[in-house]
């Protein structure tokens, strides 16, 4: 009788069927992916170029690809540290699912990188005409290096078993991916930090903040991707996830929210004590036109995850973990975008050359037009929001098709069931 009960309780995906939850998630993912395709198509086929694109070129899609990249990195980084540095074998049962979650998050990030280019077909010049003095050019290289390590680690874990990740070859892949991920996270912040901070070395704390934000987002995505989706769609017992949540993810969520709060405050004070564009941008974040976005991000990405993460750990609360994770994800994006927006609008206001160009192109009140372009561009917003659907579509399909259960042997083409 107990065997029959366990068989009935086994998730549908483990028996070869997605079930209602799986098909619903796939449907939502497909619908949002269509929204992403619409946003990318509309962005690429604009009938008339706006002068705002030259003056404030880094909009929601730029923040979007940075957001998905550091989300992926945060998931991978935490796993790599647990397995390659601390040799925590307790992390092995979830290793394949975690690696796949990280790769699925990177996919919309890479798509948005190329979608943001005015001429997508010219993307090859990032590599063919590589400029070693450009941080953005280095980002193009780092994306590929990190992706290669991530894919290799996932294939290695599936083909040889997750236990191989604690061996020499597996640890080498994890450490290589960890280094590439951390450098990418730091360099992404330095790229837009050069706008926020003049002189450029004032941008250095933003790289540290970005790494902390990556770990926060990694914990949040793990809470949702493993704790909500994988629990429903795979043979992962909810009690096993709750144990992991109590001892790991909830603490990481709360702890990294503390780190993000401290580093955001440190960055703000350091920028404000600077001069020129640095002080102008800090003033905008603290009490200017971008302040509402920045302080909302602090509430979502700092205060809420601390409170809810601690509560989830103390009370084993699934609802608190889920809510804290969602708010951290929303707040993480808002914090990134407030920094990107502040650097560009401050440049328009503080630098005479940019100010003159904006006034000539747009006339009086160009600051409000620039902010609207940065914060409310519906085409870029559609592409970014649709990116969540692309992640969901790949992630759910991968949970069904890939050999991601502990000890599962692939039967087709190296990694497939």
C-alpha cells in the first residue's frame, strides 16, 4: 500500500508526463517568448531613429542582459563554491538541476545582448574587430568563456554523474566557470559604472556591489527555480528542498541582502563625496529624479529579503521564501536600472557637451524625455519581460528532456533521457 501511495505522489514529470503544472508553465513561457520576439522585432525595425538613442543608448534591454547574466552567475557561483571550494557533497543531489537553471537564465541574457545592437548581423565585429581597451568588448568575450565552462560542467555532470564534480576534472570546470563568472559580473558593472563615475576609478565599488547582487539574485532564482518549479515537476521531495532552504538558500538570501545594502550605501556615499559627474549621479539617486526607483529597489532587494529570508529559515516557510525571492528579483533589476539611468541622465545635465546636444535635439525639458525613454520604453520592456518567458520555456523543457535526476543515466545524445 505504501508503495502505491508513493507512486501516486511521485511528480508527473518523473513518470514521463509534464502534468497540468508543467503544461501551464510551458504555455506561460511560450506566450512571454512571443512577447520577447515582438519587442526585439519592433526594436530592430524602428522607422525613424530618435536622437534619444544616441544620448541615452543604454535602456531596459542593456540592464536586462546584465540582469540575466549576473542571475545566471549567482546561481552557478554558489554551487561552484559549495562543491569546488568547500566540497559539500550535500549539494550534489541538486547539482544537475542547479547547473541547468543557471544555463537557462543565461540564454535570455545572451539573446538580449545581440538584440540590443542596432544591426544584429554586425555582432561579429565584437570579435573580429576586438578592441582590448573596451570593457564592452571584453564582456562579449567573457560571456562566451563563462558559457563554455557552464555548458561543459553540465554535460560533465550528466555524462559522468554529479559525483564527478567533486573530482579533479569537475572541480577544474567549476573553478574556471566561477572565475569567468566573477570577472564578467565585475566588468559588467564597471562598463556602465564609467558613466556613473567620473573619474572612472569611482566605479570600482559598483563591481563589488554587482557581485553581491549576483549572489542575492542567485539565491532568489534558486528559491523559485528549484524550490517551486523543480519541486513540482521533478522527483525532488519537498521535504528535501525545505531542508536545503533552511540551511542554505534562505540564509544566503538574507545574508546577501545585507551585503547589497551595505555596498549600495558605501557606493552612494563614495560617489557623493567625489566630484563632477560622480556627485551629480549620487544626488540623483539619493534625492533626485531617479531616487524613487533607487529607494524602491532598496526596499525590494534589501529590506524585504532580509526579513523574509530570516523568517523563512526560522519557520520553514515556503510562502516567505517565495515572496522574498520574487521581491529580490524585482528589486535587483530596479537597482541595476537605477544606476544605469542615473549615469546617463546625470551626464546630460552635468556635461556641457551632452547638455548642448540634448537641448539642440530635444529642446527644453529634455531630462523628462530622457527619463521616459530609459524607464518607460514599451518596446524594450516587452523584450526584457519576454526574457522571463524564454527562461521558463527552456528551463521547464530541460527538466523534462535532460537527465537531471541524481544518478540518472542519459540514453540519447549524451545528455538526454
